[in-house]
C-alpha cells in the first residue's frame, strides 16, 4: 500500500464518523455567539468601540487560538479512539514500517484540523459581516487581513491537531489524550509564563494571535515556525513511542 493510499484511508476514518459533526456544531455555536455579540453587545460605556476599526474587527474575527485548542482536542480524540477501539493495531501490523503508518495518520489529522480551523474562522468572519449591518459600522477588515485570519486558523488548527494526536499516540487512551492536550495548551502555558516571563511570546496562544495579525510579540514568520515546532516535537516523541513499544 502506497503512502497516498494510507493517507486516504486515514482521512476516510476521520470523515466517516460523527466526530467532525460534533466539532462542526461547536464552530457553528461559536459563530452564532459572536454574531449576536456584534449585533447587540456593547462596551461598559454603552458604545460599540470594539468594532469601530478594522483592527478591532480583525481581532474579533481572529480564530487561530481557538483553532489551536479545538484542533488539539480533535487530534487527541481521534488518536485516542484508535487505541480505545483497537483499530490502530491492524494498521500497524499490516503496514511495512510503523512510522510510515503514523505519518499518514498524523498527516490526515493535520489536514482535518486545518480544515476545521479554516471553517471556524470563515464562520466567525461571516457572522461578524452579517451582524455589522445591525450596527453603525461596516465591514472594515482588508482582504489581506481576512486572508491572514483564515490562513492562521488553518495553520494553528493543523498544529494543534498533530500535537493532540501525538499525545494520544503516546498515552494510548482517549481520556488521557484529551487531558494531556488540555494541560499542554491551556493549563501549562500560564504556569510557564509565571515562572519565566521571557517565555510569554512563545506559548501557543500568543503565537496564534501573532499569526492572526492581532499581536506583535514576535514576527509572523517566527510565530508560524514556532507553532510548527509545537507539533513536530511531540510528533517525534510519538514516532519514537510507536517504534519502540508493542502495539498491544
């Protein structure tokens, strides 16, 4: 079986379950909530200054940080379920080279996570654009800013999905994988920043905001590379685990 066929098989596993629909429902809920906030929400002084400029609107639309977290949960669930249902065993036993099978799995999960991230960003942007006519402001985000928001969400979603899947591969159960993803993406970063202030620009959510164009803690290119490293390092650990541990 070629690498492409392995990848297509892994992608089919992800798209023929109910899991993508559940995450899609979450994205739709977030979009509707944002749309309502734009239409009827106000600042503390009763004004709508939070949508008064293009930068404010782009910040409201920025979805990369959320895409990173949702992607992490998606990847952790997808990989953890493979071990929970023992479907991964047949894949490893029938594929020459376990790391080859893992690469196909992580690639498929990355594509799915990136697609979820881009879909979420597009839904949020649509909700904001549809709600703005109910205010005194129009849509002021330039095309470049809009594309940056979409692209950053896709990149962050893919990185988060690979990170979560790598944790799931090492932990080998769904609950532990999801917990690990939450610890790495949500709980640990604030603790690390408290211990080392210099690490603040390099935690995942900060990098995602830079990639979206709504923060300037680092350069955009550096943020994209750092986000990729947040995925590559745990993926390397997962590859070592798959190569050196029994599949059952």
